């Protein structure tokens, strides 16, 4: 695996070019493509600040002209026109700066979404099982948005106002060198205070983002489980629990507001005005500067107001953006365990499956499968039977590396599954899960999920083979019927046949059918039965089932109990030799 690619599972061939070593580097790597906009932003900010200085300077000049023993009014019009033109140019620059910042922030947000989605789809099932969906949603929607705000208005205002701070330092010495003192001292204290402020702010904004993620997790879980919650009349308890989470979010925000309110910069600004004015008046009394200089200087000091006002919340925005960046990066960088082994075997499968002394446990659980060994020839049908919780589903998921085994070996065509290219392995092994998931799309899209280019004819013949065609025709919109939230709900047996149709389309070499539905009416039962035997033809098939008729005809039957094989063989043989097996048929 190349070290550049994200540790991706599955068939993602795209990689991205962003740095993942620290939040700052990550953000900078997202800024890099837009360096031109960034330069524009800085140029706009400098131009804006310099042109802002024009106003007090020219106002000072105007006062001087008026206060002469013989007032010279002829300079007033040119001064006014210069001020007017300079402020129009300033407006254009400001527009450019704001537009550039907004454009960049939106583009970055889009890039980050892309990167995150790519990364999430590339993660292993182990990751997805452990990571709460609500939290992932919060990170990939609101946190991404915060990074956008961090640049517009955040960085935009910080860069813009930073230039304003520098202006009095540059231009005050024009009147008298000592006048640099107030703006200089202000700037030094301003930055010391800012550094302290940011240090205090950082844990609080972390809290703000984290509590929000927690609230979202709770929200998504209770909506997911709303049926159970209502069934158990637990609404009140859930509302209370939600209230606690919502309070946490509020408290975090209040704390942020509290800190913002205590920020010392406003006080500092007042002090700067006072000392600057006193200083200028002293110089005036001593005859070192004229009235115009006092006015211009005081006007310049007022430029410090902009950075002071914006600093309270512009820096909060940056701090929030950083906290969010940290959370997004945490998600991107989290361990994914499986690697896709892109250089692994990709040849066509024959369909021979062998387990050699396989043991398996879930990441934070006890051992689920112990010492499992068996061998299946290409094209055979295997039935896996056993009580609930015996490990049937778990066993099936090891074949296509949904999970990696803890010890032993799983071989496909005599080659360890870890030696196979993961994409190739999964394309040729198809698992129909116990809980069949259908997307909120049309039935034909759902059937063609594994083969997006499939023609209508292909979809239809797959549905016919899967015994799904008839019930699909019963819907008003037949194959165009939308499934799920905004469309029809399908029964378990119907879902199963849609999933089988999927399998007919992709034509895998190995098919695993995890079928927990045992009691269905006999007509449907018959249809499913026929669909399954159609599907089993010409490929290695694993059927996890309670249907005796299917078990009986399997080439190999594996009886699991508490994660171990207690009997294995063909039906006739097992009926004679295995008490555990014959008991299934007697019950
Ligand atoms: P299985 O899900 O493999 O059992 O779980 P099964 O034989 O298919 O059961 P039914 O017939 O569908 O009900 C085997 C064990 O693995 C644990 C379960 O708690 C169970 O004891 N398990 C399962 C986990 O720890 N984590 C999982 O994600 C799934
Ligand atoms: Mg199961």
C-alpha cells in the first residue's frame, strides 16, 4: 500500500493529497490550492488599511489650512475629492477581499466534504460499528461548516484588522517620532492579551464542538430507535436525557460568551485613546506639532477600534474552526485495520473455500468462533445451522473479509483471503445479509446496485430468476417504485428476493445467503425456495437457514454451537452419526 493513500478498505481507487499530521498542517494543505485568493486577500487588506489612513491625514491637513491666519479654502475641494476617490477604491478592495474570502471558504468546505466522505466510505466495518452515526454526522456537517466560517469571516477579518493595527505605527511618526509610543505599546499588549485569550478559548471551543457531537449522537439514536422508545413508553426519560445533553451544549456556549465578554482588548482601546490624546496635546503645547497633526493622530488611533471589535468573535471563530478541524482529522485518521491489498490477487475465482483452524472475536468482545475447519469444493452448497448467537453470521462475514480473523487461515482457491486484492475478493463473493438494506431509490436502482450500467432487460431477467418480478409488477410504478422513507415498504420476503436479484445481476462466484426468516406462508416459501436454488446453481453457495428443506439438500452441513463445529457432513450421514443434527429434524 502506498503511504500516501488514506488507509482505505474496499474498492476506492481515489486518494487525496491533503496532509494529516496535524490540524494546522491539514488546514494549510487545504488553503494551498487557493494561494492566489489568499494573496488577493492580503493585498486587499493592506490596500484597505492604507486607504483608511487617508481620511484622518487629509482631515488634519484640512484643519491646518483652515486655522492659518488667512484661511485657505481652495484646498478643501481637492481634499474632499481625494478622500472620496480613495474611499471608492477602498470599497472595491474591500469587496474583493470579502468575495475572495467567501469563495475560498466555500471551495474549502466542498473539498473537505469530499475528503471526509471518501475517507468514511473507505473505513472498515469495525470502525463503523464502533463509531456512533450521530457523531459522524455532526462532524461531517457542522464541523465542516465551522472550518468554512473560520475563513469567512474568521481569517478574513483577522487579516484585515491586523493591517489596521499596523497603520498608526507606520504613519504616526510622520508627525512626531514619539507618537509611535501609544500604538506600539497597545499592539504589544494586544497580542499578549490575545495569546492568553486564545489559550483559554481553545479548551472551551473544544467543549462546544464535542458537546454538540454528543447531543447529535443522542438525537440520531433516539430517532433510529423511536419505535422501541414509543413501544416502551420511554419518551419522558428520553426527553430528560436529551435535555441534559442540550444543557451541556448551552453551558459550553455560555462559557465561550463569558470569556469573550471578559476579553481585555476593549479596555485597552479606551486607554490607548486617552493616553494618545494626552500625549499629542502635550506635544502641541510644546509647539512640536500643529493642530492638524493632533486631529490626524487621533483619527489614526481610532483605526485600532476595528481590530479590537472584531477580535473578540473573529478569534472565537478561528478557535472553533481549529476545534472542528481537530475533530474532522480525528475521524479521517482513525484506525481502519483492514488494508485493501491493492497489489493482491485479482484472478477469476473458482469458488473453493477452506477454513483452517479459524478463531475469531470482535474487537472488544470475547471469542465468537473457535477452531473452525472445513473445506468446500467449487459449486457446492453449504448449509450452516445452529441456534441464535452460535456465530453463523460471523462465520460468513469472514469469507469476504468484512472482518479479519484472529487466528488461523481462510483460503479462497487455496489462497489466503488476505493475499487477495480486497476489491476483487468482494466483487466475486456476494453476501446477502440478514437485515437487507435497501436505499431510498427506485427498485431498479436497488437491484442494479452492484452493476450500475445494467440494462432494463438484465434487471428484469434477474428479477424473474429471483422470483421478484411478479410482486414488482403489482406496484403502480413497477420498477420505478421508490423504496423506503418516501416510498413503499417491503416485507422481509420481498427484500430477500430483491437482494437475490442483485446477486443474479452481479453473478458472483461465491454467494452467501444469511436467511433468518423461517416462517413465511407456503406460497412465498415456495417462491423463495425456487429463487434460492436458481441462485445456487453454478456457484459456491453458503446458506444460513432454518428451513429444513434447504438444509437437507446441501452438499455439506455445518452445525455450529457456541462458536464451534459440533457436526459436519451430508444429511444422510449426519442423521446417523450426530445427535445434535438429528434433533433439529425431530423437533
Ligand atoms: P452471530 O451474529 O454470528 O450469531 O453472533 P448468529 O449465529 O448469526 O445468530 P442469529 O441466528 O443470526 O441470531 C455470534 C456472537 O457474536 C456476538 C454476538 O453477541 C453473538 O454472541 N457479536 C455479534 C458481537 O460481539 N459483535 C457483533 O457485531 C456481532
Ligand atoms: Mg445471524
